[in-house]
C-alpha cells in the first residue's frame, strides 16, 4: 500500500513514451458498506407509517 504522500507509479517500459508530459491520475476508494440491503429491502423490513395514508386507486395509477 501507499506509505507516503509522494509514492511513484511504475509505468511499464513499453508505455513510457506515451507519458512524457502531464498525466491525470484518478483515485477511487472502495467504500465499506454496513449492509448490502437496499433501500427497498430496509423499507420492506421496517415500513414507514404515514398518518392518513391512502394508496392510489387503479384509476389514479393508470389514468392519463
């Protein structure tokens, strides 16, 4: 792993000619997740209660 702030990146000899000027480096860290549960999974396991909730009627769903 990276031990210092100025760690070098080794470029294979056959590609070095392509990188004689500035190079853009993008670092992407993998985020650790507490759970693989999706929002839908969490809502199904623990539904939210909404006062005076009324589901849509079939006509409201498909009405155009």
